[in-house]
């Protein structure tokens, strides 16, 4: 039974890895999230303009990789709980608390798992931005930069070589964009376009096409 469980877990993990690349970078003044826009179903491209970065609150966002329906349900659940926390406590939910809540939801569903891999990220006005990697069974790790999905080995290669300590969002969004562009060039499941979001003291903001084009990323 234990062997079967391991094979089942490995099978699910392999399915989630197919067809997406997302990344996040922690900065001195916020966080940066980036993702491609292609949704695939096996070898079929189901959609070329999917938003894989979702706003949870003005200080908090998440990237999604894996099953669309499961991801949408989890995003809705996180938004609901963030709103309830704000109403009940008269302040926004801490980033770590949101990540832990997401982790607990996934852990409690481990026998009927959500087919997702999540990056939870946010900034609360001081200190470094916080980013957390959460897998489908609820494992939770905090990192300085993270990538998920089938193109993540390529994206990680670029991030590892170019990441510098104490980066600001102004520099980090260019790095994140280039990392996703590298994955698009080398991974068939990743493609079509790139979305980039910055969360800093001014809140949650999606970069415009002009801002992204000015980086000159080729993909």
C-alpha cells in the first residue's frame, strides 16, 4: 500500500509539472510574480491568454500551476478567508498566515488532492517581501525566489545565475520576465505571453504591455 501511495503521489506530481511556468522573487521593497499565459491539455493548447497570477488582497497574490478548476476553487477560498480576516480583525491577513492557511487546506485534502502547485506572495509595508512555495500535499517553504511548473528547471537556471541579494522590485521584475521568457524558449508547455505583477507599498499592480516590452525579453 505504501508503494502504491508513493506511485500515486509521483503520478500526480508529474501531471502538475506539465504545461506552465511561474516564478516569484522576494525584494527589499515588495515581491514580483510572473507567469506565462498558455493553458495546455496534454499536447493540445487549450488557451493562449490565461491569467495564472491571481489577486487575493491588495497586499497578497498567488500563482497557480496545475488543474484550472482546482486552482480557481482554491483562489476563491483564499479570497473569502482574507476578506473575513479583514472584517473580523480590522487589518489585513499576514502573508505567512495566508500561506499557512493554504497549506492546511491542501494538507486536509491530501487523500483527494487539489491538482495544484501554489506560490503565495505578499508585502506588508516593511521588511522584505515574503514568498512561499506550497505543493499539493501542503508542504510549505519560504524562499528568496521560486519557480514552478514544467519550465521551472530552465527558469531556475536563469534565476540562480542572475539573482542578487537586496534586489528592488524595479530590477526584480526584469529578472522574472527574462526567466519566464527563457522557459518559453526551451519548454513546449510554456508559451504565448507573460504576465508580471508587482506587490509593494502601493499595493497590487499588473505591469502594462509597454513596461514589459521595454525589457526586451525575446520569446
